[in-house]
């Protein structure tokens, strides 16, 4: 579960470049909830994910992950709860290292000191079993450099990472925009399946309004650093046409 209360974030305060990226955002995302976030460029979608992940601290407000107050936590202190899929499949992984080593790094990220890349049989087995759940045969590739895999394969491994350790929150920021249409659809379907089957708490930022209509059980629209619309129960009755209409309205 994610609990965000009165979060504000201003970049370059008191300068001509000042941007109020998050004006005053409060949001609770329950375990098992799949929240889709849409909104114009610059409306604060990525900043919202960044403050959840701790890439930078919010200026004001509080953030709880799985009931733990992490407001002042650095990114590595929060990462045990989080798996993150970026727009660029190359982000968040080390290309030259194997799939297994990348999983190891992801799990070591939650420790401050004594970083070791020791991989024992139990760890290897856990990674193998988690990747197997994807049903893509990628468990056969755990000793290959992750850079030798396709973008879609790399994105799907992030889903398996969300099942490692304590991590149960999945953050996805335009995860399909650099993929071919077939891989993009595969990622959308696999993530929906994983979120449902493993009761992940998931946030998806997307520009694809059809995906926004089709996936998730709640939809928010961000506008100028605020939540402009928040649609939960009635989302299933919402048509893609209606969502398109929000963005053709005159200001
Ligand atoms: P979105 O993901 O909705 O397109 P962002 O959250 O990335 O929007 O950005 C919100 C606003 O904050 C934009 O005006 C953007 O230029 C600004 N912004 C984002 N990150 C930074 C940063 N690191 N430094 C300065 N301004 C930033
Ligand atoms: Mg963005």
C-alpha cells in the first residue's frame, strides 16, 4: 500500500526557472490496486513516481510504503518495497552483467554497506523460479548478459523482480513507449496478470489512452501538478472515446 499526503515538490524554487511539479498531492493506493496515471507532458506524473521511489525528497507532506513512514528515506532505503520499470529498458539494469547478477544487485541495493555480489544456490533458485512465472522461457537465460535481451524481455524481468524479497510495489513509467507493438502488448498483459495474481500495488504512467482505458482498476489524470480526475468504480464503464475527450477540451 502507498499512502501519500499533501506532497509538494518545487524545482528551482525562487528562481526564474521555478516549476511547481507537485502542488499538493494526496493519494492512497491499496494493495492489489492497479492505478493508471495519465496527463499532459509536464503535469507531474514522473515526479510523483520519483518522490515515491525517493529519487528526491518531497518539500512537504508524507509518504508511507507498506505502513512504514519513508518520507525521509533515501532511495536505497525504500527500494526493498519497489520494482521500477522505466521508459528506456536499458535504465535500471547493467547491460554487461548477467540477468542473475542484475537480480543480485537489485536485492543488494537495499543494503547500505558491505556490497557483495555473492550468489548462492538458494538465490539462484529463487531467481529461476520467479522468472519462470513469466512463462517466457527467460529462466534459461539467467547467465546471459542482460544487454543481450530484447527491450520487452528486459521489461518483463522487472515484473519478476517485483516478486523478490519484500518488494510488492510496482512503478511503471511509460514502460512500453520504446517497444515494438507486439512486445508492448505482451508487457501490458503480463504486468496486468502479475498485478492481479500476486496482489501487487501498481502505478502505470502511460500516454496510450487505449491502454489507460483497457488496463487497471483506477485512473487518475494529473494536471499542473495536481490530481484533476480520480476514477475508480466507474472506470469499467469509461470509454476510450470519453478519455480522449478530456484532452480535446478547451482550456
Ligand atoms: P510528466 O512526467 O508528467 O511529463 P514531470 O513530472 O517529468 O512531468 O515534470 C513536471 C515538471 O517538473 C515539468 O515542468 C518538468 O520540466 C519539471 N521537472 C521535472 N524534473 C525536473 C528536474 N529534475 N529539475 C527541474 N525541473 C524538473
Ligand atoms: Mg514523465
